[in-house]
C-alpha cells in the first residue's frame, strides 16, 4: 500500500487541480493507497511514523515543500520498525523553495513528478541528523537537505513572515537575505569535525549541505551530493561590507564558494558550540537558532551534526 502525506497549505492555489490529477491517476493504475492531510507544524512527522508503524506502509509520496519532506523523514527515521532499509519516499514539490526536489530535477510540474515517482527506481539517500539540548533534554532532528546558522537562520525567519503577506515565492528568499544581511551579528562559535578540522571564530553564516541548494535555489554548497555519505559545508566569519556586496551576485550561480572569504570543509560529523559568555552573568552563552530544511529550531549547544549514509531510499 502507498501512503500519501499532503500539505494543502504548500502551493495552495494549485492544490485542487493537482489532487484531482493524482487521485485519477491512482484510480487508473489500480493503486492501493491511503492518504493523510497535515493540520499543523510537525504533523507530517506524526503521520509518517504512524503509517509506518501501525499500517505497515513502506512506500510514501509526499505532496509539499521542503518542510513537509523534512517532517516526513523525521517520522520515518523515528519509526520503530525492523526493516527500515525498505522505506522509500517520493516527492511532488509544492512549497516555496523546493530545494531538495531541485537536486533531483523535480519541479512544480506535478505530472512530471508523479511520472518519475511511479516509474522511477529507488535510490539510497543520506539523511542528516542534528542532536541538541532543549529544556535539559537531548533531542534529535533529522534533515533531508541542509542545516543553516547565522544569516541562513535569520533569512529563514524573515521568509516565513514574508510568505504570509505576499504568498509563497522563491524570490522571498532573496529579499529576506538582503534584510537579514542588515540586521545580523556574528556569534563566536567553535567547530570541530571528525576529520580533525577545528575553528573558533565569530561566525557570520554557515550552511551544512546534504544537498547543494538552499533558500529557493541558492547554491551554497554546489558540490554537495545526498548520496556520498558526507556533508559539504560553507562558512563565513565576519565579512566586510564590500565582501557582502561582492557575494550577492554569486549566490545563485554556483560560484559562491570560489570567493576567497568563503571557507569550506567536508565532514561526516561536526560538533558546534559557543565559548561566548553573558557579560552580565558571566555564564556560558551557548544558545543557537538554526534552520533545518527551513524549519527554525532554538536550542542549546553543543550541537552534533552527523550524516547517516543511505538511511532511506528515494524514488524518482
């Protein structure tokens, strides 16, 4: 049986037409399926886990954006089942950025996406995981595409506000990026990778990519491959105004990491922490706000970000 998870709020103007086409196609193909509609943030995680654990479903189709994909993957990774290696998912992109689908050449053309899903071959894909502390408890959050800090997270926050006023458009990320650049302050951060790379500097922005795209098509890590078992990461310490201006024309064309003030590293695991202290209390200030596939998380460090090689399969 096929399990379908639908976020009706992603790309909502086209939803009725896409749903009509999908259900007619399922009928024509004689597919046995069940579907669930998300009602609130995090609901796709609950639905995916329930369908995998209680309904025995191992093949999923996700209708939504990067956030819905990420939530579904969290549900699949958290599911207590004996045969996780059999879990497969496909996507019909319907969100604002669609960065994960972009890597697989899946667009908002729902006919093309469904054709790829029903006629495609399952391929193993890596899944990222970030461990963090919140309310005194260590938690895990999985991600399909990337995790971002600094400017990345602030841009995501502004984008989530903009879409309520002007709708879901990729260009929202660009305007949010410009706005974030004028308001962000670097945070002293320590990075330690499993391969021995270490850094302690004010961090202006960092994106750790399982895939190459973020922010509606920005190619922050153009060499990232969600099947190679490692992350590709870019970071910037404290840039000058001139460097920021110089970087803007390069954000979409894949040449951003060629600029001399953009630093990169590759890793299968990185520990992120902050040695900053609060000037009033003198206590360690290791609070972080970061975005995971466009989902904002507030947490305390240290954070551990790991790549789980070939954890799931994508059908496309």
